């Protein structure tokens, strides 16, 4: 008998040689039907592997990342078999699971495949899958393994095997197909109900551009056809909502090769939108007692030596800026906190003046590899909606409550309803990892947890995830496509007050160390606008969107009236424009739809005679004929329903 | 007979050997009384020098810079004589005129002088002056000159003479005093009616810190006592208004040694004031058809190679920022124009879309020697209220009119009424110095001159002062102390459109080159705020000032009422605060005066009973007891009287 420990801590006894799938069966038939992968003592095993010693067993289903990994890796075997059958003589190399699906790198020899070939490959793969062939692992001697692939003239697998130790080599068989493989498969091919080739791309053998170029076949597979359909729809939707595509179409931002990669240039509509976002937050912050400051985008070496950032400035960073003065060195500012500490330090402060809340839309610069840059989400220069709160330890709880309220207000006003707060605390078993007294840490952690509870946040606690300088709370937001984004961090810091020797005079007339909170509800303006674009598909909330309405004169005759209405809309602070092109109203409407303009205002004979506008909502709803005043009321009502005051 | 040509072109004949002062007499007795210095054929001469050949003669009075120079240089002789008489054995070195007054560097030996000695020196100097001693130049042989100073054991003068050629050496005598001197004196000491030692400082002989440290005696002198008094008052006023002093007292900005010299940190009150200024200009710019953009604070080398700035990046600049990628180089942005050109270039444009007016409060960085840094007026990082207008050549005239209107609006709203526009045109004799076609230059110059005339500007034309890339117009503003500041430049540019290959599609369907205008009504936010501080002495216009009113409760009892009033003021959008300190109202008033708060609102028994406030204006005027509503109306009225809408 062996002892098997399950993840919930239960220990069960089984006969030696029992398989994971049998363990699942012993728990429930339902579980056994869904188990597709397993780990035993932290090593991936087959669901049909014999377990011969005591150990910890984890069973995985499709809903686990590990389960998907086994599923997709197994699917790559099926695709490989299909390719071999359709294109005899090709040479297989490696075929791992990836984040979404899998790939197989193949030397197609004289063959070449393209999109038109995908359906036939998918059809063949699905036929194989339907055969419900078991995946069976077996050990092979190095000699036999080499012989097997040498007979196939597959120099790639031969090279792989030559680098393996005899005794560690395994093959996996299913149906008529055999592959060199370390294991980690689903029980049988029949579980794969849907399989799709996504695309093909060139890939060098072993990633070395001096070696043969292979064809990388990307695929994905699912246990239900419906899931594949949904996945493809999501992909299509994500493609449509790609902020890089929308940002260009809506003329929000651009990049210039000359200015440099990862350095966005905000075009007029984007800059105005960003300013509205900033003003929205500024207004709320003003009510919440923040004070705006402005600091430079560079700082002297000494500043970063004090803050501790200088040591972390490696070869992968923007390098220091030298000056004519020897030994003088400036750095592009990678964060605003050191500058704000110096502002705190600019004159003596009394406890009566705390908390001090310094806010700045501070643009910072951090070097990213060019391959990692991505639209506005991964850039080299970005503007944080940064603020630093300096308070007494006793004020921490109230300040946390205040910042949570502000963050909830921001998320709510921008249509993010689906989020979780993640509270990161210290590992109480490793006090040496953290700066600051245990007493202060306890106070801070309690303050955060109480604040999260008082505000009824949906939150999870992660022990040991705190930074060395303090505990924190992050908002994890789900966008309209179900993807997670980290937004709105609130972070306690015991480190910088120490390093900058920040003090205030307490009621006891002694000098005390303030606590510092870093917070940024948006995170960065660039990333937040990207997220908003993808979340809304470019259909921004009415208060935020670039053009709120477009006037569409039916013919040239009505342009003058349209200009008059435009003027009157501007007096109502409605952002509008006139489409004066000599095009049909139908075409103008289609383009206004594409440009995501919320209201199309059609003006012709009747409207001009009655001094009205015919209002059509984005998406098609007809709101009838209204006076400008009525329309302005409608806009104001819609705005005030989303944009509450703080 | 010799021919003397005067500055107005008249040529007169005189006997050989005539002196400048006699020429003056021949013109008018009044002129002769005022002439204190002269230049003959571009060389400084004494007013009593003999003129022995044909030539150009310029006569100077106290109102000319050259006249002042002679006046102050002569005064340094008088001070030197006074010092020698009071401190026998001291060694004189050199004593030139400077921008304001003069100095004399003296080796005082065992003597030491300080402020308490100044009155005695001034008294002695004035006694000498009253003697009306003529300044008389005479040639001395090198041998005699050396002998003269060797006898005095003055190694400094000996060193100076040793470096001179025999035959070029002159001495100047007056009264009992003789000095080595190249000349350039007023006729006699009696013209100096007021003389003052300003301060003393250490100065190394020949500016070399390895040589003897001398005492530099700074002085100033005037032809009337009243002028000295006024000068000292102006100095005192300038000292009080020094923006560095006021900026600290009013908590507008600070500097940090760690962040770096010349990099201002805007404190909350300063940042808010700057934001009000920016919003003021933004609103006007919006009405004038500008669009805001946002660009990064760095740019790739390639950007500046294209713009031509890279070549000018010398050793005296911030050095390039390197990255992990070899050959990749970024520069801190020294100006915003290259970035705006890239925005213009981001998509094809038609003539129908012009003018494009891209505006940005763009922070730029330029390295200045630390010795040249001065508060907010000379910094290493500053924010330009920048905009670039891209238009067709035919639109230039209207755009210039528009920019002049905007500049006049800005100057008017901020209380600058005293200014001259300086129009800088090309040198028509040197066409090779300029880029762009002659036709375009003519068009542009005509556009500027016509615009200046149409707007009735008080302007002067400077031929040959244009930059190589285009003509310009600068506003030269006189501040409350009569000092000149250059503000609000408007500059045509034919160069960058060429270098960035900017084009638009004309009505002829061909590609055309747009003209570019650079303009910045404030210049930079830093310099403008400094100027405003010195111009207003910290008493900003009401719409701009940090705190518009302060509530002064007569005693603790009335604090609650004060808070209520504060709330109500905030609802009227009046920026106010409450002085809750346990101090007398008298002291609170004095401090509010110092803090330049325009309105002091006193609340006590009566005010609380009647729901009113007693209003005292900054400076002392009592406005009586008002309701909050009445006070709010008063504030609104004062604001709307200075801040017109554009």
C-alpha cells in the first residue's frame, strides 16, 4: 500500500501501482471523467502512469492551466500525425504547448503549406482524434531511439536524442504514430473535439538563424466545438478592438520612427481625451485633499543613490546623462517618488499639516527591449497618475479607505464593474526580508485589511507577496473580453521615508518618521487609454469620447444651418463637428458609425424649417426630431448618469 | 582744416586740433554742457583730445551707455584716489566700468575694509569730485611708467606695464592722482555729484585662483544725488521683489540639491498658479483654433539629425542617452518643434485642413553652466507654452494677425501695458545667408509688417536681425521697475518644413511645402512666473493669485462660523483659507499682508450674528461689512475687469 496526499491535505491509502485516473475514480466518477492530466510529487505524469511510492498527487481538468497544457501538448501529437499522413517524408522536430494552444516545428522539405491547406489538415486531425486512441508512454534505449529516427532520415530528432542520457528516453505512441516525448498527455485522442490551425510562420531550428528554417504550425484545440467557436469570436473581437488599430483609426496617437519606438505622440483627439481623463481625476483628487506638484523629468545621480534606484540601474536601462561637468550625472526619471520626497523635505512640517498628498501626472522613462514594445501598453515613456501620501501611522487606515473610495469612483465612472482586490502581505515567517518595524507592519496590514472589509471589497489575500518596503492592495480588473488587467495599485512604503530621512514634528515635539503611500488609480495614462479602447471597442463613455455628435447636412443647402446648430451645441459644451463633404447621408452615417461618434444629427429641409435636428444614436436607434435644447438635455442626462461627482 | 562727420550725416569743417567738446559747443551750448564722452573713428577719445584728421565723431551724454561708461570709469579714478589717501600704501590694480557702476581691485595689504568704512570713503571721494579737477591724459615711456610704479612698490601695475608696448602707454592725471589708463574720461571730476560704494568682495589677481586675493570695491555714481537715491530705491524694490525670495515666501517653488541645480520643483501653490496660467492660455488657444498635442521629453538621434540640432550638440550640452542597443542614442529634447513636425507628418494632409496649429506645454532641457543659473529665469529644464502653426504661404498674414491678437490678449490680461514689438528682417544685401526663396521671404516680411501695422503695434524694424530660417517679431516688455524682458516671440521658419520634407496637397493636386510659425506668448512658464512675481511684487491679478481671501476669526469661538463661510466661498469658486491660529487679529492681518492675500475677511460676534464678513483689502482699504454673496460679486467683478474673454 502507498499513501497518496491530495491537495486539500487528505491522505488516502491505495495499492502500489494505482494510476491517477483510478485515484480520481475512487473520489468520484464525475471527477474521473474530467481528469486529463496529473502531477505526482511535482512531476508531470500520465493519467495512466503507475504510482509506486508515497507522494502528493494533483489531478487536473480542462479548467486548470496544467490541464490545458497537457491537452494542447497532446493535440500537437495529433496534428503531427495528420501532417505526416498528408505530407509523407516531412521531418518533425518539436511540438510544445504554449499559452494559447500549441505549435509544431516541421521541416516540410519540398512541400509548402499555407492557409488553404489548413481545412484538410484539421479534418485529418479530427478523424484521428475521433479514433479515441490512448496515449501510451514507453521507455526506449538510446540506441533504438536513434535507429528509429535514422531510418526516417530525421536529423533533428537524432540531434535531440544525442543530447539525452540513455535510460531517460521515452516515446509516446497513439494510433500508428510515435514521437520522442517526455510525457504529459491526456488519456486519449477522443477528448479533443475541436482542433484548428491558427497560422504558420518561419522558425529557425533551435532558434539559431544560421540553422535550417523550419515551418512553425500554430494550432489550438478544445474539448468542445462550442469553445473553439467562442475562442475564435473572442479573437476576432480582440482584433477589432486592438487599441493600436483603433488608436490609429480614431486618430488618438501615433508613433514615429524618428522620435523613437515606444514613445507615443498624442494626436489632438487623443491629447484632448487624455486631458479629460486627467481633469476628471484632478477634480476628484482636489475634493479628496490632494495637492498637485510639478517635478522635472530628470534627477541627479545623488537623488537615485539616496532612493536606492541607482544600484538597480543596469545595462538594460537608459544610460546616465553626462554633462560638461565631470562626475555630474543625471538620469531620466523612472518614477516620481524620489522627487516628491524632496518636496516633502523642502521645509519642516508639523503633524498638524499631515497627511500631505502630493499628486502629479508625472511622465517617466524606462527602457524596454524593442521586441517587448506593444502599442500603448508597453512603452518607453509613460505618464503615471501618481500621488504620494505622507501620513502618521495612525492616519494610515483612513487614508487607505480614502484611496479605495477614490479608486472605486474611478473604476465605476469608467464602466469597470468586474474586479477583485488583491491584498499582498508579508510572509510572517521571514521578518528579515522586510524593512520597517513589526509593529508598523502589523498596523499597516490591519489598516489595509480593515479598509478592504469596511468598503466591502471582493478581495483575496496573498501572504508573502508584499514588497520588501510595505504591504499593498492592487485592483485586478476584467475587461469586456474577460481579460485581466492590473489597475490601481495602493502601496505602503517604509523604505523611502527612511532613505530620505523624512520627518515631521509630532505633538510630543519630537521628530517622527511619516509613512508613505504610493497610489495610481489609472496606473499610467497610456496603458489606461489602451485598456479603455479595448474594453469599450472605442465606444468611450459620452463624457470622455472625442466627438460627441456629428452634424450631417442632407445637402450643401443646409450647411449654413448645420454651422448654426454647431455653434449652439458648442455653447452647450457639446463637442461636435459638421460633415460638409459632398456625400450621401447614408455614407456619412456609415463613416460616423466607424468613427464611433455617439450621436448623428441629420439636418435637412424639415429640420431647418422647424429649427430642430433629427437624432440617430450610434448603433442605429432613432431618437426622433429634437430641438438643440432637448438634445443638450439628453446628453447632459446621459453624462450625469455615468459620471457621478466624487 | 579737417572734415568732421556727425552721426546724422552732416559734415562740418574745423581747424585741425579741435576737441570734441569744442565741436559740441559749435553745435549748441546745451549740448556742450552735457557731453561727457566721445568716440572718434570708432575709438574712445577724451572730450578734450585734439582731433587732427578727417573722421566720424560721436558725442555721448549721460543718457548713452557709452556716456555712462566714461562716467563710471572716471569715478573709479576718484574712488582710487580716495582709497589711496585714506589707506596709504595700498596697491591699486585695475578699475573698469561695469554694467551698473564700476569696481576697483585693490591689494589692501594689512588694511581691511568693510561696510562701516564706506561712508568715509564716499565722503572723501565726493570732496575730491567737488574739486572739479580735469582728467588729463599724457603719454609716458615704458621706462618712466615702470619707474613710477616701482617706486610705489606696486607689482601689479608693473606687471601690466611690462605687457604693454613702449609708445602705447598713457597715464591719466587728475588732482594729485595719477593712474595707468587707456583713456575714456568725462571732462572733470565735478560732474560726479553722487558716489556710493555698493559692496566689497574677494577677487583674484587676473582671475587666477593661484594668485593673490585682492579686494574688489564695487561702486556706482551719478550726475545728480536724486538719481542715486532713485537707483537705491529701485535696488531695494528689486530686492523685495526678487522672485527667488518671493517664490520661497509664497511657497511657489523650491530647488533641491539632490534633484539638481536649475531644475525647479513646483510646490502646490506654484503648480496650481501655473495650471491657472496654462488653462487661461489653453482656453484662448482653443478659441483661436489650436489643437493640443503631447510628445515625449526625449527623441532619437535621427530626429535631431533631421532637424539639424544634432550638429549643434556640443560638449557644453546634456550628453546623449545611450541604451543597451548599440548605436541607439536618445537626446533630452531641447525644443518641441521636431516632434510637432513628426505629428504633421503622421498622415497626408490637404490644403483644406490647413492651418494646423499644434500646441503643447512642452518641457525642454538645456544645459546651462551652474554659475549662470538664476532662480526661475535661467534654468536647465523649463516648459514652453509652445505652438507650431503649419500654413500655406497665403495664410501667413492672417496667422500673424491671429498670433499678435493672442499675444496682446495675454499681455493685457496680465497687466503688461508697456511694450515694444521688434520686427527682425533679413539683410537684403546678403541673400546667401538665408534659407527659403526670396519670393517667400518677401511675402513673409510683408505679412509681418502689415500685421504689425494693422494691429497698431508700437514696433521697431531691425534689418539683418532675422534668423537664417525666417523673419520674426518679438515683444519686448517693460516691467514695473522699468526693466526690459523679451516675451512672446513669433517666428517664421522655412527650414524645418524643408528638413522634415513636410508637404500638403494643394488645390492643384500637387504637393506643396507649408510654412511654419513658432510662437510662445509666455516664452516659458518658469521665466514668465518669475517676471510676473517681480512685476507684481507677488500681488498677482486676483484671478491668478494662490489664495484670494483669508478668513480671520476674532477668537476660537468663531472658527465654526469661519468654516461655514469658507464652504460657502468655495461654492462661489473663491480660493480661501482660515487662519485658525491662536493669535490676535492684528498679527493675522500683518501676516496675511506679507502673504499678499488680496482680501482679509474678519469674522467675530457681529459678523456671525448678522451672517456677514468684514472685508479688508490688501494694503488696508476697509470695504465694510458684506454678505458672502456681496463679496462674491465683488470678487467676480474685479476678476472680469482684468480677465476679458478672448
